[in-house]
C-alpha cells in the first residue's frame, strides 16, 4: 500500500465518523415569538395581554405642587392657622405619583372591565424627608352597565365648577354597587352605597342626565340612611344639630358649551339638603382650625344649600377658569368637655371664589396656577357665636402625564 492510498483511506474514515456524530447533534427549533399587539377597540394606549383577548392600558402622572395657605383670622384678630415656625400661614410642597390600570374585554354580556388606581403622595409639611407608601386609591369592576367596587360616590358624577378647586358638595369615595342605563345621550343610574354603619340598609343615590353637542344637564338625589351627630363630627371634623334617621339631598347642574365663545364652557350648579347629610358637605378653608366653640379642625361643613357657577375658556395651549359658590350651613354643634354636652353654635353663610390659568408646556407636560378666597360668617342667631373668618390660598403645580 502506498502513501497516497493510506491518506485517502484515512480521510474517508474521518468523514464517516464525523457524519455519524453530526447525525447525533440536536438542532434547537425556535419557538414563534408572540409580539404585543395594539388593541384599538377601546381607544389609544391599549395593548393585548399576550395569549389573551384582554386589552390593558397603563397610565398615570407625576405631579409637583407648591401650596401657600394664607392667614385664617376672625373679626377679633385671632389666628387659626400657623406653621411650625410660628408664622400665621403655611407654605409647603407636595409630590404625588399615580398609576392607573384599565383592563377590558368583550363578553356575551357586554364589556367586562376592571380599573385599579394606586398612588403615593409625599407632603413636605406633615412628613418631611419621608418615603410615601403606595395605597389603593380606586378599584372597581364593570360589566355592561353594572359597576361594583371602591370609587367616587355616584353623587359626584359630573359635578364641580370647572376649576381644580371645584366647589362640589359631597365629594368623597365609597364602596358601592350601581347600575347605569344609557341610550342616545340619556343616562339613568342607581347606586347602593355602604354607609359603614354595619346594618343592612345602604345609602341610596339616583341620577338622571342628558348630554348633547350643546352641553349637558343632570339631576341627582341622595338618601343618607343614618346620620349620627357624634360620628359626623369625628369623621368629618364638625358637629351637626342632632341625629337623623335618614337625610335627603338634591343636586343639579346645567353645562353649556361654546355659548360665550368657541372652546368655552359655562356651568351652573346648585344643591339643597332637607337634613344634614354627608352628601351635602364642603371644605371651605385649607389647613384651618375653626374658632372657639367650633374648635375641631374641619375639612368639611354641613351645607343646607349652595348655588354656584363656573366658566372655562381655552386658547390653544392656554386655558383659564373662574368659579364661585355661595351657600348656607346647618346649625353647628360643638362639645362642651366641662359639662359633657353638645351645644348650639349657630348657622353660617359662606362664599368662595376661585381663578386659575393653565398652560400646556409640551405634550404630556402641563402647569396650573390657582388662587382662591373664602369667607365664612356665623349668623350669631339665638345668642350663638357671632364671628367671621376669611382666607386666601393658592398653588402652582406641574404634571407629567403618561
């Protein structure tokens, strides 16, 4: 055997062995990639959750707000607001981060929806240099016209007078189950709302509304199943004159678009409560403490009636708003710790004026500056407290939404 034959034989053997080993190699097969698909059924920002027919939208904002609450003084010169350095005003910053989740899909019973909102807010005055904790701010389920969960009371739907401080009565959130019928711009809704008393009877809210190209109109009614004077004072910061086994209130508004000018809205709103009710309450002062005989720090007061109007006008990226409301309270009550009893502190009338200007700095980045003035005057009837207070407040905020 010559050298040439030996080399050819070795090469053939090597090829045979290599081929045998190559046949044993497992070649991975790539799985098909399922990319996130845009869901345009419910508007912009929705995407299909991979592997499902559920559409999800995630959004929210980051907001920086600087607030100045001016002196709160009565006719006698007494101060009812101070900061930690002893000045008769408060100026501080506040940062909020909000995340919204909106999941929807179509079923044989209509659109099935779940909405959740979590947020955290750092207040440099009350908790300086402290990380804020996230908490549920809203969560509810919808199927067709049925809604159940934790959200604004139906009473607040569509209310407010077109400024950030919107002067709405009864603005709070609640656990509720409600149903809304809608057809051709008309809506009729009924809501059963948990009043936290622990009995079976809920609060009840009903609402009728119509919306068209010219604007909208609505009428709402509420039944506060049980109003306890002591509970009302401890949860809302003020007392009312006696308990109530059920309290009715009415509220309505008329909104007119482009009546005064293009891109404008003019709105009138009013309310009346037959008895003191959580659905008829409003905040007047910021960070204030009401005077002696109304000694509790108060966020809201019990309103018998209120009437107000608001106007908003857009000029491209610039917008301005004006609003004002005038009303009268029910009788106040305060607690005499010495004699362990409630006593009458009288009624009061009040008014509040608000003005703001907003500007779209760039896409998804806006600023708003607002100033307000409030006046609160006890009537002094029946020998009760005769005094008045006023306050000027304002803020500027920047919001980056996404």
